[in-house]
């Protein structure tokens, strides 16, 4: 009885999202880069991507590095984002239009990804993770994963938190 | 007199490497990096030692004569001579091609005994010089030959498999999962074979370095399946020493019973398990 009721509730919500996925899906990622009391601080390089259940990369959303450095020299250290690098980064050319961006300062940062650009409109239904990886010169490296199911049943909101190089991370789709 | 004996024993221990080293003393080769990503010349330094604490420099340098380098095309060449210092031997290797290199130290040693004029005599020698150790008139000659091999793997920029082809002789690890793409939490498959044939139900172990900082060994003991393969989830990131011996439970030292001529194999590999 309970089961059929919840099915009845979710189905009408889920169906329009499937059919209008491209229209509906704008992804917002909010992440905190903690203020760190360290002897040497450089803004971290950050990669944000969508990961499939088998941990492969479905879509790289953003790579934040020293984009202004001459001769594309800032890309030299993008490999410090080890996980992104070995799963996707080593096979792509940077700069990537709409993906490459400047590093961000400590504090809460917000990035919006239009559904079509982020590849959300083409994402097959299933379980995914939004992954954010931060790597800091002379500092550490940390990954935070925020699990979500696609297509979202109604409005999607999920969050997770890092320990050192990343603070709270939350995502929302509307 | 006693002292001299021990000195000779120590030298013989280095020569014979793993076979007769006291249980706690492990011979190992250790690359400075397992993955070198650079747009300049790629280099790696290989250290070798026999130590009480795994990857610690606390006992003796490892004699690295005979060290070979197999390049990404599968071509094997001798490594340059190593420098031997008090606690370690070292050699710098230039990696001119992109891809994976296998660095191997292989050899064979003989331990034996014979009867001469009613006395039991024992000897240690390399496989080549063993015959010279046995004087005319010796009887009841017994010898145990130990064939040893140590491998480590290093990749310049992009992993490749040309250097990973099994030799088909002796005891060896066949890395089904690339040995420079081992990441904590992921699955890896290793195969063991003896003279090219898979070793079913064969035990091996992995020990992570840095034992002195944690107190516990954290050894991972695994056994191959009917196909000679073991698939397992890779443990915490660290440099690991993989070891195996055939026959698996042979006692150390020359055999007092059994056939007069026995052969044993020992294999070890230094492998890095990286964070995800």
C-alpha cells in the first residue's frame, strides 16, 4: 500500500523531467575553499566532474587553474589533480572552452552549469557523483563526492564535506 | 676466528640475496618514483639494500651486479654499474622512451654440503662457481639451488605493456593489472607462473613500507585461484614489497633429506599503490 502510494507520487514528477531534461537541468555547484593557516598559500587548482557508478568520468564541468599564465604554462600542474588527471585530464587539451577557468579565492564559491553545456541533458538515467578535487601547490589534495540520481525526482539537492582542502560542497539542479 | 666466519657469512648473505638471508632481512630494490611525468629528460634512481625494516637503510647494501632494464619496446639491456655505499647501492637510469620499464635483478645461488674424510662440510656459491667448491673425493654431495628474481616497474609519462611480457622461465609475476596503475580501492589481478605455467593455489604476500612508524606489519596474504590468478582490492597507498617462493613452504637452508639436488625459486617485486 505504502509502496504504490510513493510510486504514484514520484512518477508524475519524474516523467516530465525525462522528457524535458535539456530544458530543466541547470546545475549549481557551491563549494568552500577553506581559509588555511599555512606558511605558504597558493590558491588551489580545482577540477569538477560528473562520475559514473563505475567511477569513470561522464563529463568534465570545470578545471580551474592559472589560465592567464603565458604559453598555456599553467596547465603544467593540472596533473596534480591526480584523480581527474588520470581519468580524464591526460586525454584532453587545455584550455577547454567553457571548462577552463581561473583559480578561486578562499571562501564559498558558486558555479552554474547550463544543462546542455554540462552534458546533463545527455546523461542516461542512473546513479552518479559530482566530484570536486582540489590540489594546492605546496599543500594537499582532496576529493569530495556528492552522490545524486539522474534524472532528479523533483528538485535535486545534495551535499557532502571535505576535511582540509575543501569545506562544504553542495549541488542543486533546477 | 668466529668473527671471520661471520664476516664471510655476511658477504655470502649479500651474494646469495634472499635465499639465505635471515628471515627478517629483506632484499629490495626501490625506485625513486614509479611514474615520472615530465616534458624534459626522465630519470629514475634505483636503490637496493638488504634491511631489517622494509625500505629502511639499516643493514647492508644490495649487490646490484646483473641489474637489467627492459624498455617499453621489450628490449633488455644491462643497467650501468651501481654505486655501493654503506647502507645502499644506487644507480641512476635515464628513461629515453615514453612507456613502462621493468627493472630486474635476477640470479641463482647454491647452498650445499658434502662429506670429506668423515666430516660434513658446507658451502655457498653462485650457480657458476658451485662445482669448484666440491673437492675431489667428496661424497654425499647435496645442493640446493635458489633462483631469485626481483622486479620493479617505472613508467615515463604513459604506461605501456611491452616490458611486461613474461619471460617464461623461473618463478614470476605476470601483472594482469598494469603494475604502475595500482590505485587504492580498485581491483587488481596478478598471475604467478613457474617456467611459463600458471601456479594454482599459490600463496604470495604484500607488505607496505614504513613498518617502524606503525608497529604492525599490515601484511596482506593472498592465494591464486585455479588459473593461477588472484584478484583483490588494493590496500592503502604505499610502496609495497610483494614476495613469493616456490615451493611455497620449503624450509630454509640446505635440505638434509630428499633428493641430493633441489631447486627453489624466490620472487619479489616493489610495487607502488597510489591514492585514487
